[in-house]
C-alpha cells in the first residue's frame, strides 16, 4: 500500500509505492497537505499498476484538490480559456491576425459544442485529430493547416499556464496539400490582351487598382487600402505593409507605375485613400470579400470569366472552388512577366513581397537598382 515520506529539507510529502513490476517508486506529491498527499500517493500507485495515462491521473488529482479546497485549482473550460486567450491576444497582434484567431476558436467551440463548457484539460489528441479531419472534408488544406496553427497556439498557452499537463495539439500533423485544377493552384496569369480588355470594361477606380496590382504585385486588400501617405514622389517609392504577412514592401516609382500614379487626382490630405470606394468596402466588411466579388463581376463583364466559373462557397464552412482568373492572378502575371524579362528570381520575390524561407537563404538584400530594373520591365498596357 502506498505510504508517505517527508525529507527533512523538503516541505512536500513524497509518495512511496510499488509499480506493476514490483519496483519501488518515490515521487513528490508537491503538496504539504498530508491527507491530499496520501490520496495522491494511492493514485500514483493505482496509475502505475493500471498503466493510466498522464491525463487520467491529472484529472483524478484535480478532483482531489478541489474536494479539499475549491480555490486550489481553477479549471477553465475550453470556451472560457479561448475567450480569455483572445482577449489577451487582441492588443498584441494585427487586426487580420486577430480575425484569424477568432475564426479558429469559433470553429473549435462549434465542433466541441457542449464539451466546450467542460475543462480544457479533457480535450485529447484524438479529439483534435477528429476536429482536423472534419475540417479537411470541408475546407482547403491551406485553410485547415492555418487553423491548426491557431489550435496549437491555444493549447500551448494552456500548457504554459498549467491548465493542462500536456499539449494534445503539439504533434498533430498538417493536412497534405492536394493540388488540382479545382484549387488555388489552378489560377493562371493574365495575358496582355486580357488585361487590356479588362481595363476597357473597368471604371477609373478599378483601372487604377488593376494597374497598381500588376505593377506592385499587391494583394487586393493592400491595394484597396493604399493612402497618399504611402506614396513618396520625392524618393520615388510606393511603401506599404502587407495585411497578410506584415512584410514591408518598397516598390520604386519608375516607368508605367510612376506615370499612372502621377495621373491620379491628388489629395491635400495624406491619409486620404487612393481608391475611396474600395477602401470603404474593406473597412466596412473587415475584409476584401466584397470587392473580390465586384472584381469577379468585372471579369464577367469583360468576358473573361463565364458565369459557371464564378467562385462560390456553397455553405458556411464548405470548401471553396477557385476560378482561373481573379485579382490574385495579377501577382502571377507580374511574376511571369518579370521572369520572361530575365529578372533574377530573388529580385522578383522581393518586388512582389513573397515571404519565402527558401528565398531568404538565396539572398540577403536586393538593392534599389535591381528593383528599379524589375519595375521598369513591366509593360505600360
């Protein structure tokens, strides 16, 4: 039977017991309460003989501690911990990152339903693998793997705050990307003729966004939120920070891009948007979804996207289908045109703002002169 021992130099009781092989074991109970220490010692013995998991033993020990003093252990539910974690994260991350975390926690809470009000320590690795597999049936591999990043962060924080004994999300593997024509990999660049057709169908603001999207490689949301303060005509630079990765982009104002910027109606207010309608839509919705749909309608108007290819999301949480042409295709177009012009890959990556670990190993710095040559290589349409 398990017994207790207290070392003269320690204030904690030590549990003494034999495991299922008859070997004597000694483990600190980490408590000065003798009654609790005895129950812990008995649980250690029982667990070692029945091969209980650490999670099972921890669950029992928490019950013991709460029986003796409900204030000893605060057992937060999954729902409560996620709410507290989000509140802590909000001031320290970008608005886009916070929206991503909030969406991930909503998926997690929805999946576990009533279990979300049970202690977070009761969520197992098997539970989270099932959650991942459920997402994989509905969403793209990229989206699922992004959600896994959020899930790992939640449970890593729970482990750091001693809410759980081990992190059940730590070694869950990401979903394998299956590339086919129905995924984002099916997107393609515009041809010069298609771009000219598109510009004819577009109004002045969309013409500007299309050109800047091509010349800078900027994503739709970044282009929509450009302000005059991002333009430095004296130094000849377009500067902005990407919403997706936080990378700072510097695009030289040369050639077609400078000509276009100088043709825009300027403002005396540095914080004024270059594209007011698009910016208002992004700020109102909190995302570029609305203007992305508008661009799809523009492609249809220009005859570049049949109605059947219009991207749609059949139901909330369902896997999206992608059309070959979208605003993001302008980034593909810029990359293709630059490579066709013989611009080095490192310079192409720097100009359009790709975040790539492989590329960071390839170069340490791309000079201004190289970027200017790259920007000059893009056509005036």
